[in-house]
C-alpha cells in the first residue's frame, strides 16, 4: 500500500537522507525515493532540497525549544531548570551524532550557514530560559551566566564519542557554574 502523502512524511524522509548522505550529497531525487512519493508531491510539501533542509532544521529546533520550555517549567530550582534546558540542547546534538555519525559536523555547519536566523533564534530562546531560571536569585548576573552555560554546553557538543561522559560533564559543569553564579550578587567585571 502506498504511503499517504504528508508534509511530515517528506520531512522525515529528508532528514534520513541528510543523515545518511550529508547535506551536499543529498539530492531531491534521494528524498523522493526515500519518501516513496512522486517528485511533484515532494516539491509540494518540501520544495527544493535547500527548502527541505530549512524546514527540517526549523522543525527540529521548534521541537527542542518546546522541550526546553517544558524542562524549565517542570523543574523546581534554578539549577534544575538550567540542567533541564541544557540537557535538551545536548540531547539534540547527541541525537544528530547518533543519526549521522559521518555527517554530523557537516549538517551542523550547513544549519548555521543555511538557517542562521533559526539557529540564532533557538540559541537566544535558550539564553532567555536560562536567564529567567537564574534571574530571581541573581538578576545582575543571570544573562552573563546564561551565556557561559551555553558556551560550556556547546563545547561538550564538539566531542560526543562518549555520550555518557558528556552527560556527566554537563551535570557537573551546570552544578559548578550555577552554584558560582548563584553565589554572586554583583556582576563580574569584563
């Protein structure tokens, strides 16, 4: 029985192709074949390869943003909120490395190059969630601490050969950084 055409079917197929082939080597024909739909149907739901990539990135970042909000809302303490938000961020990278060990770097670079506004909006959203989590306790340093925490997490994403170590380091780093930030009442000098 043929698949019922849907935008989600096409985007899921595009994601699998990008993970398998990388961004540069994926073609619209690959997506058509993976989706088992006609070329016009794939164009209808996803557009060109570049447009499909943008839609996939947008969907993944929207899902991660919603999960980060949920993690922050479900936590009791500022430290737990920060850890929840950053765990979502790290898990997005872990999932990409799991789904595409050969092309994860290329896909991350392509996302930054083809969707800089989406990546920036996602990062800014996470920064706001982190700053809000810390703001009640340390309003003067909350934004600065959020930036440090995001930079720290981005560093962990660069080497995900051992995901359990990355997860442990995230927990330890969040604990050290948030406790240091929560212990300060005045902003650090630049």
